[in-house]
C-alpha cells in the first residue's frame, strides 16, 4: 500500500481497504484474547501507526521532506507507546525496551524501503521489503509466545477425562 501511494497507482484504495481490514482482524484477535478495552487500545495504536506510515509515503511521493520528518517524529512516539501497550498486555514477558527497539528497527526498514522505492531503486526496495518481512517473523514469534503464556494461565486445565469437558455428562459408554 505504501508503494502504491508513492507510485499513485489505481489499486491504492483497494490496498488501503485490505490494510484496514487487517487492522480490524487483529483488533478482533486482541478482543478475544484480552477483552474489548485492549482491542480498542490496540486498534487505535495500530491504525495511527498505519496512518503515519501512509503519511510518510505521501511525503515521499510529493517530495515533501517536512511531511516525512513529521512522520518520523510521530512514529518514534508510536514505537514507545505501542511497546508499552504490548508489554503491559503480556505481563512484561518481553520488556518494553526490547519491544520498542524491535518497532524502531521495523519502522526504519519500512521507511528505508519507501525511500528506495521513491528513488526508483527497485532492487534495494525489494531487498528491504524482504528483510522487513523476514525480521517480523522473529518478532511475531516472540510476541506469540508471550501472548500464549499470558493467556494460557487463564484457560481451564484438564480435559474431558477429568469430568470437566463440555460433553462429559452427555456421552454414553456405548
């Protein structure tokens, strides 16, 4: 979507709709895991992040270095507040500083990719896109582990053999 914004392609609105749908899906997952208040906070943080990345892409497209710099400053605030949000949600399993650093690196890579794309250095933009994608596997894996450990302690233990299963009282021994 950022590249489409820089290139001003016809598919940009459709791509933006896809990103918005993704944000809603992620907020729905947060709702299921942590509740409505957390989902609202997540959606607000994440939507602002996406909006700022898109504002940066528009700045690159319009060669507006002032807009680019404003987006960089705003993203720095996001990286800290979003890291705090996730650190709190996962009961400090990863630590705010480590999360913030991961988001700083992620955003730097995204912005460098868009800078390269805007400069028509498509090979560099591709390489940075791949590196950004690849790096997020590590971060998402760590977040998944932290979220899983946080949520797991709230789940029931045992299974149907303990008499706690949903159908335990309804199944015959045929």
